[in-house]
C-alpha cells in the first residue's frame, strides 16, 4: 500500500516522498527533517494514525504541518475524533488519484485553528461541491472487441449510468489512467493484442486505476479463469451470452456501494468544513466581540468613578456593568459548553465564592424584571462573621449557571411575588443553593425540564437555560434538581456543588 501511494504521489508531482511503516517511525522522520505534508492511514501498528496526529498537534514545532487521514472505515464517531484532533483533510479509501491530488492542494492551504484569523476563501465552494457529489452519475467503462457486445451493454446501462466504451485493452487503459477514470469496468477476457487479464494486471500497477473495480464479462467460466480473475482484483464474473436480468441487478448493487462511498466522502467533507466554520465563529465571537464589550466596561467604570455621579446613577451603571460582564461570560462559555456536550471539557477546579456571584446577579435581575415588581432575596445559613465556604469549580461556569437559573425563576414567577435564593453549608457534603419561586412548572414538561430545547409559554424561549445549567453543574461534579409542589404552588431548583478542600 505504501508503494502504491508513493507512486501516486510521484505521479502528481511530489518529488521527495518519505514512507514509514507506523506512526512512531513517522514521528522520528518529522523531527529529523522538514516535512511539508503528512498522508497517514488510520490503522497502523505501534502508533496509529490518530495517535500520530495527536503527537503532531501537541508539538509546537510540528503543529502547523497539514495532515491528511485515510481510512476505509466510515464510522461518524471515528471521523469526528479525527476532526477534534485537528486533521486537515479526510480521505475515504479507495480514492482516485484526482481526489488525492485535490485534497493535497486543499490541505496545503490549511491554516491551523490556533492562528486562523478568517474563514478560508474556498469554504463555501467546498461545501457546495461536497453537497453535489451525490448527484453525479457514475461512470461505467465497457471493454470488448466485439461491436455488438459494446452496443448491447451500452443500451442496457445508458439510462442509469454514464457509459464509455473501449474496443481494446490499450484504449481502456488510456481511459482508466486519465484524470476522470471510470467507477467500474466491465471487461471482456478474450481480446486480441491484450486480453482482459493483462488489462486488469496493468490497471493494478498504475496509481490512477489500481482501485477501480472490475467485473469480467466472458464466455470463460472455468475455475482457473475465475481464480485468476479474483487474484487480479475482480469483484464478479458474468457469463456470456449476457442476460440483462442478471447483469443489471449485479451492476446496480455494486454501483449503489460506489454511490454510498461517494456520499460518505461528501458527508465527511461537510463535517470537516462545519468544524472549521465553528472555529471561525468562535474566533469572531471570542475576539471581535470581546474588544468592544471590554471597552464598554471600561467606560462604565470611568463614569461610576466620577464623584459628581449620584448614587442612583451609580447603581444603574453597576447593573450595566454586570449585564456586559454577563455577555462576556456567555461568549467565553459558548466554547466551553460545546466541549462539555462533546465530552472533551476538562475541569481545572478553583475556589469559587458562590455567595458573591449570587449577590452580584440579584440586582441585575431585579432591574431587568422591574416591571414584575419581584422581590429577590439572598440568604444563607452561614454566619456573616464566619468565612464563606468556597465551591470547587469554575467561576465562569458557575456565573453562567446561576444566571440561567435565576433568570428562569424570574420569568416563571408571578407579578409581585418573592424569589428566595438560599445558600446552605452542610457539616459534611456539598454546598447547596436553593432557588424557589411561586408558580409551578407545567406538568407536561416536568419530566423533560432539563432536556435540550424544552420550553413552555415563553415567547422566543430557546429551551437552553435549564439544560445548560444542569450540564454546567455536572461538568463541575455537581447537579441541579427540580422539586414542584402543586399544593404550595412553588417550584424549587436545588444546585449542589462540591466544597473546595481547605488543604
């Protein structure tokens, strides 16, 4: 396989091609001399392709090298794993030399995510091309020295496929070695000058045609002929005289496989392009938006420091500052939430002052829901003179989690009602925060209250608030639970978070 790939690469203009039997040997080559691009199979002994990719992306010197992964296995989770690891391109085998050449050109234009500043110019075109791949008609090459047979086979297949014909082996090889090789070859065995076996043999020796499937169509039916054909890579034998009811289903079944492989490649191209677009959006939101928001915070703080500013205005500026801080947190959180959903998030636990977060959020939501005249109260079973316990988690995640839960309570609470937010410290066990409001969660959604996109009676509600809150709690080894009492007409959310060890 390495020899065939090397031949294919040289055929498309690669002057210096190095090969390695496994990822470990490849890594040695990468560290010993400059390499422009890596083309690696997934399944290798000692160190697999995905392990090699991880090593390259974790090395600052090797990180920018484009990496093309080839695989015959079309599992979506496998492809997603390669995308997450930073693959530049993915090729589903078998592939044509034309496709290999195109992917190498694309990979050489690849820009590493960490230094990517803008969407690639060809993103839309690539996605469109991938989406249209499934609409292409497959091409069948018919090779036979008898004109009547060429005509008969062409008439049988032309309604479903693009058909090309060759009256001899030399012309067949020329077509197979071109930039647009066929998807399938129907090959006669008994031909003058060059028989079908020789044609198949030469096809397997050339990088452009080595993976093209061959069906022998012949009056030869001996076991020896079949064995020789299979040895040369034939996928089937069809006897002459040709029976249309036999030929067409066999060809159709195999061409269905060809189309599925083509669609699979298109799907994975789209997955890869979607991942790149997500990275572009992340760059835009985390960099282009954060600057102006940080500028607003600076301006607000400058105004609040003015001694001529009244107390009421300073309080309003404080609400503005908290609102902008909330937006900044949402921008930072978007990437983390995506990682949590994909189970790739790694918590770096730090002490978090939950009491401080709650008391910062309450004025913001008191002002935001002023029209409902809600009373938001924060209390604790911890004496004010005692040191406030710290949760073990991530301050940004906690801020966003309580933002969502308090907002949810404010939206659900009736006008002129009280929302109680209580912080409990237990002798042993986790820190607990209870958020209680009047009004009950509708019975129809209680079982699915924490599911994604579940909402009820909220205009423009996204259904992500409680879903993301529980996700954020669990990412910090905590949880969020719902209790509803129809008799008391209350809904209660209880958040548990581990306590930061004093040691």
